[in-house]
């Protein structure tokens, strides 16, 4: 059985490894946001499909029996498009969406509905760590009176879009002590974070709690109407059921 996995997360890597171990033929797809992604151990395409028509054409040419979306929880456009087109062409589609983080008593979080809303909670002169990816930077242009730091995996190929900010280059995972050290060196006052969930990037939140820093937590986008599971194990069960059809 040929399975297309829309990848880019730890869950995707785990899923692909398990599927291959089960003898499935797996094609992985990466958005191309990272220049040197971790090898997935299977045939991997990089870059967008070219919109609705491009994705439909790819599906027709490669004929996967199943499509599993294991992209980032905030890749809502990818999920919505993929679910809709798979439904149109009759290919079973599954979304893996890990559970979001919830604050503990030690956490100081403020939930916001969108990046632009951070403006309402950041005093002038704040030093802000943006753990939201460079693709979202333009949404923080209203923070001209703050100093901004944005972490990305690859060295930047262009200047920071605002004069009041800079990139911080680093490849995860990061330990809690590493995050504490970084936030201390940068004299960070606030973090702005997407509610990605999972354990891989939780360390920045634990570091913020240790340091007494406030976290502005961006809520997840509206859930796409499609079959969804929370774990790779559940996804493997879904594949097994379809193998019996």
C-alpha cells in the first residue's frame, strides 16, 4: 500500500519509520521551509504542490491509497486544502494533531487569538523572544517600540525585516538549561509562542516558568473538519483498518 505522508514534525518521522517497518511504501512531502531537513528514510519530495490543481495532479500521477497529514498544528491551509481534495477524489485522509499545551500553576501565560494581539500586552521597551517562525514576522510589525528576537533553524539569507530585531540561529531540540542561558544572555522579558504541543519544544516554556517570564500563547487556528487522531499509534491503527478494506 502506498501512503503519502505530509511531513515536517516529530510525529511524521515516527509515523514514517513505523510504516516502513510494517512494509508500507511511503512517500513523504516537506514544505521546504528548512534547507537541510533531517532525512526521513524514504522517498521525499520538497516544496509546495502548486495549489489545488497541482495537488490533484500529483495524486492522480502517484495514486496513493492513503494520505496522512502530519504537518504542524498551525499549517491550517495545508490541512484544509489536502482534506478537501482527498475527499473530492475519494482518497482516505487522516490528520494527526497532537494535543496542545496547558499551563500549570508555575506558568504565567496570556492566551491571544492572533500574533498582532501581542501588541496589547507588551510594554514599550520590552525584549521579546518570538518562537513563532520567520514566516510570521510581518505580523509583528506593530512592535516597533520593542526589541525582537526570532529563532530559526537556518542562517538567514536576508536581513531581519525590522530595524529593532535580529535572528537567533539554532537547531532543536534545546534543553531547559540551554533555553535559560539563551533567555538570560538576551535579557528576554516576554516570549511569544504558538501552542504547538508535544515535548520537543516544551523546554522553552519550562525555562520561562523557571525565570518567571510571561508567555503570550497564540491560540491554534480553527480545527479543520476531517478525521483526526492525536497520536502516531492511533494513526497506525487507522492504517491497519484500511489495509483490511
